[in-house]
């Protein structure tokens, strides 16, 4: 929690905003943690004391919610998450979506995209974007696999 | 066997500088302790037990002067309701102390016990210290028993409503204090004892603690910020069945500190936890020497010592768990770790286990390392400045030791002192 507060205030300073007071910070973090089902004990845990995989993910989303970055890169956020946890994480992401913020979501599966509706989908192969489209492109891949697209490009 | 000449000379020189107080009922114990000192001789750097810590300045006839540190910072524990017992340069100060009356406990000054022929403390004075001389001699503790000039006897019969707080003020640059306390916690009684302050330019303190069946003692101590002070402390603890002893020590600064903890678990199902957090900078040597003896069934002991060192500071840990024959189902744990913030500091550790029972779980570990670069990167990637990130990781490193303090408020003030240290030392 100390870590998050320091990080939040460092970010605010960089943006030329006032520091959050301890009380305000507590109020905000408690509300956001509750939404992500992170209990108070977990907030108190020292920075480097064992978090499980799912706890780490939720913690990352909490950090994102607190730090409010302009650009978020979520690299395979869905790996190692069960269905419920994925829903929580997605809700965290959706809550942050607005016109002033971009998300780059990297995933192997359509599953996550049921929860986080993408604006644009890019398909990447061998380090190059080989096809771009709307959300329907991800659905197409889910049904037909990548083979068609790869053949089309080659 | 006769002592080596140099050791005998050094011992006699030290003894010549001391006078035994008029001792009443403790006289016999004091004379026996003096005989022990003569037999063992005072420590010298050739002794195995003093291999990492040079005892010269602790045993010299005269104490080296130490500047008194002045600060506007309020004394530790000031915000707590507690019974204050104040010693100034090792002398009890009735004016600064509270009235020594509290329900569930009786407190007597050593001086008063000395005038009485019969007193409960007589059964303990020098007894646990004498027991603790085998298998490893601790001559400075025997010297303390023989020559202690002040101290208190705390007899806990109930559950006092507030902690008993021993405060050691350092006001004279040339003070050389020897204090001896005796604590007896009766069956089912429970008490918290706080100690804080640098005490004197040179401080030799011995505390003998006897915890009866089901008794509980919580001990939290901090050793002050005076940098030039030197101290050697001993705590001898004997524990009955289902008794609990938890001790935590915070050391920030101090050119030389040797803290010995000698614990004997003599009743079944007892639990002893000793922990320490020390942060040292520059000309600083801190030595934790711990000896835990399991002599009963199903007891648990934990030793958790963490040291943060920089600018050539030295940390020492000598910890031992001895499990006697028949002490089955022992659960012994020992960890000593150092965080070295630069290449000039060093940590010297001697973890030991000696086990004569076949159904026990004992573990020990010792590590020395720098700040984890990956963790530092993680924090910095979230926008935390490097210095703040380093402090955060340092506090997280110390957390396991601080967590041994049961009372959350006490743990909180210890953490804030550690934060202050980190902030000052940039």
C-alpha cells in the first residue's frame, strides 16, 4: 500500500498535480480494491511477500486503476486466470476505458475479448501485423483458426 | 587450567577499577560471580566466541568517552501509557520515574532488595546467569552479577494494565553503567516490558527472566541513537510449561553492540521467539549472539535477525539451537539475513544446530545480499523514484523481524523509526 501511494504520488507530481492525502488515498484504494475483491489484508502485505498468480493479476489491475496511465499494455493478462478472475480483471479494465486512454491488449484467445470489447483487432505473425479489422476479425479466428489468414497473406 | 597471562592481567585490571556494592542478601551470589569471572577471565579477541567482535573496549578498566546525542525527536514509546522507570547514566532517577506501583506487579529496586534478608529475587539473582555459563562462558554477565550498581526486580503476578517501560538516559560523556534486572512472571501472568535509550557511554546490562508455567512476557527494546556508545547486554530466560517469551530489539547506530540471548525451554509446549532488526552505517558493529536450549517436549523456538548495513558497517550473528536428548517434537527455526547496501559492509554469521533427539524439525538459514535489481526495476517501472523504491524494499526486508512484535501499535512505532533512519541517511 505504501508502494502504491508512493507510486501514485510520484505520478501525480510528474503530471503537476497535488499529492493525495493519506485519508483520500485510503478511501480511493479501499473502494477500488473492493471492486477487485482484494481484501484489506492483502493491501497491507509488504511488497515482496508471496502473492499467488491470481492475486498478482488483480494487484496489477489495482495498480492500473490507481496509477491511471494514459496508455496500458496488457500482455496476456488472461493467462493463468479462471473464468471468474478473468471477469473481475476485465471489469477493472472496462471501468478505466475512456476517450483519453488507450489499451493494447495482447492475447491468444477470443475468450478475453468477450469481456473487453476491442475497437480494433490486429493479427500478428512473425513479428508483423498481417491483418487488421474490427471485433469480428477475432471471432473469425476463433471459428476458423489462423490458417486461412496466413494462407491469404502468403 | 590457569588463564593466559595477558587475559589474567586484563581481568585483574578491570576488577581493580570496580567496587562491589554493599550487597545484603545478594552478597553470596555476587562473590560467587566474582569467582566465576576470575576463573573464566574476561573475553579477549582470541576467544572463539569473540572471534568477530573485539571485546577490548568492553573489558578495559576505563570506558571510552561517548558524546551525548541531542535530538528534538520525542523519545520512543512516548505516546504509550506505561509505567516509567528511568535510569540516568545507569542510576535510578526517582524524580523522572513514575511511582513504582501497578496492579498485578510489584517492583523493587535492587538496592532495596540488597538490604533485605529475605526476598523472592534472592532465589534468582545470579542463578540463571550462572546456569547460562555452560557450555559457553559469558564472563561479562558474571562481571555484571558481581558489580551491578542498580536495577529492578519485577515480580509479575497478574496482568498489569500497561507496559513496564525501562528508560535509559545517557547524559554524561564518561558514564560506565552496570545494571542488573530480575523478572519473575508467575503462572498465568502476562506482561510487556519495554526498554529504550542508549543508557551510558559504556553499558553492561543483564536481565534474568524466569517465566513460570503459562506465563507470558513480551519484550520490545530499542537501543538509542547515540553513535559512540558501547553496550554488552545479556538476557537469560528460563521458561516453564506452556510459557511464552517474545523479544524484539531495534538497533540503529551505536559503534559497538553485543546482545546475547540465552534461553532455556524447560517446560513442555513453551514458545520462545527472539527477533532483531538492526540498521548500521559506517563505524558500526552489531552482534547478536543467541543460544536456545530445548530441554522439554513440543516446544517452539524462532530466531529472526535482519541487518541492513552500509558504508563499512559490520553485522555479526552467532545463533545456536541445542536440542537435548528427549526434547522430542521440537520445532526450531533460525534465520539471519543481511542486506548489504554497498560493497564495503560485511555480515559474519555462524548459525549452529546441535541435536540429540530424533523426532524434531529444525531449520536454519543465513543470507547476505544486495537489493534485488528485478524488484527495484518493478517499482521504478510504476513510477516510484529509485530512492523511495530502495527504502521500500529495505523496509520489506526488515518486516519479518518486526512482525514478531505482537502489539501492532508498538510495531507501528518501530517501523516509523526505521523509516526515519532511512530518510535521514540518504
